[in-house]
């Protein structure tokens, strides 16, 4: 009877974690207590993360973003930079920023993520961070996301 209950719990946890986007390897110890073993970071999809963020914005009664190719160019240029130096350090110094906004009167923002276990955990991390949440709630009209392996960058803009 006890092994049947444990089997049901393990199956339930497996599917619950699988469908919430935060899959962990779950194993039972000899005492029957769950032990979490973190998987390696996921290869994140910018399309899936884009969909989750748009869905979240709509649920918050915020306008969905418009994908802008100039902002996408900036996101794709920033991605390899943050993979070497994970910071916002040279975000506004980027030459492409000056091409997008030659008069320096644009409003730009950036969210970065690394080593997330999935798109949902990336979004959850941003929603739990006051500065990232501020960007997600701001009245930016344009956005684009670029991801590679476990790194993501989301750029925001108003022109």
C-alpha cells in the first residue's frame, strides 16, 4: 500500500513539474523522502518565452508588445556579449542603439537571464525581481527576445 502511494506521488510530481516548465529530476531516498536533483540549464526558446510574456501581459491587462526588427537586431547583438560578460554594462553604449535612436530621446530597457531551467522559470525569475518586473510592466511598445542555450536577453523600446 505504501509503495502504491509513493508511486502515485512520484507520477503526480513528475507531470506537475513537466507541465509547469520547471522539470527537476525527482528520486526517492531510502526513507521515502523526495530529493531534488537539478537538471542542467535548458536550451531556451525565444519564441516560447515571447509567448509566455505576451500571455502574462494580456493577463495583467497590458498591451502586448510589437516585435520590432531593429530591437531584434539589438537583442541578437547583445546576446553573445552577455554570454561573455553577464551585465548591463555596455547596453546603452552599443552602436546599434545609436542607430535605433539617433537623437537619444528613446526609452530603452533590458532584461537578462542566465542558467534558467526553462522559459517559465525565466519569466518567474523576472516577475520575482522588482527591476525586471518594472520593465515588464512599463509602457514599452516594442520588444524582442533572443536566447541561446541558457541565456536570454529581452530588449524594450519606445521611439
